[in-house]
């Protein structure tokens, strides 16, 4: 498996040491790890605004203006960002209680032992394997990962798509075709400009499908029967 791992620590020596351990773990376990190092929480957030993100985040706690716990809280506020595996690596045990608030995977005390970090990374990889497929949505200079099961339907709007999901509506600059390739088999193109999540279809009419919340999504002529067959196949 391929993983992007971010190491955030204001100590260059500690940062390089942990990054080396991550690369060693990946080599031993047959993974590909893209390891990115950041000297501060702010540097990581700045890179994230440019579309860079991480599957695993190894965080020091005591850093400059923004500490590791504050960074974790900022990440968890984003829609769908519970998937990021957070690991705190610190010389200070005082913040352990706050780690539970952000669903941290583990705390490791400095200096980090290679075998302990390897075990934690194994757990993080297992969690990512089990995690539900998510759609990466970039908008307003930020990136969120939305569980695909929470998306009701997607609508093409010129160079953009509008994603209607449980957490609200988002708009991203991309094509409907490209978006469809990032989804699972439950999404059905019911009309040239619409993808509907069949998980949420409550009723099929001649010219639309009615979702469980009452929203109507238009469908092309003759599409009702095809949607019905697809629902029977999937469910």
C-alpha cells in the first residue's frame, strides 16, 4: 500500500529521526511511504491549503504558536477528516487527555523506539485499509474527505460539480466524469448532469428519483427501469 506520512516537529533532529523510522517501517512491511517533514503546525496547514494532505500524521505537541493538539483539533473540524491517523510523539505526557478529544491513535514518548513506532504504524495502516472509501474534495483552499455513503447526489455545473452530502453542499472545480471515477458502484449516472447515490433512493418516478429526505433528482427518459434493475442488483 502507498501512504503519505507527515512528520510535524520543530526539532530538525527529531523530525529526521522519526522520518527515517517511517521509511524503515515501510521498507520492512512492503509499503510505499511518501514522508513529508514540516517544522511547524502552520507549515503543515499551509501545504494542506495547496492540496497536500496525509494519511498518517506524526505530531510533536510542544511547538511554536500552534501546538500539535491545536493542529489536530483544526484537522478534525473538517468534514470527513476523522480518517487521518493521528499519532502524538512528545516528551510531555500532560496532554494525553486532550488526545482523546481528537481521536488520536496513540501517544509515543520521546525518544521513540523503532519497534513501538512500527507497531503503531501497523495499526494506522490497518485502520486506513478498513476505512470507508472517501471522496477528496478541494474547495476554498482546503481539502476534505467525505465518506461516499454520505453523498446524496452530485450535479455538474459547467466547470464545477456540486456535491450534496449529509454535512452540507460543497462545490469543486472538476468534471462529472472525473468525479465518477473516484466513487463506488452505488453511484449511477441518471442524467447527463447528475450522479445519484442509489443508497439513498426511496422512490423511482418516470422523470426523477426521490431520495429518502424527499429531494427529487431528475433522470433521463427511459432511465427509470435501468435504475430499478441496478438497485435490485446491488441490494
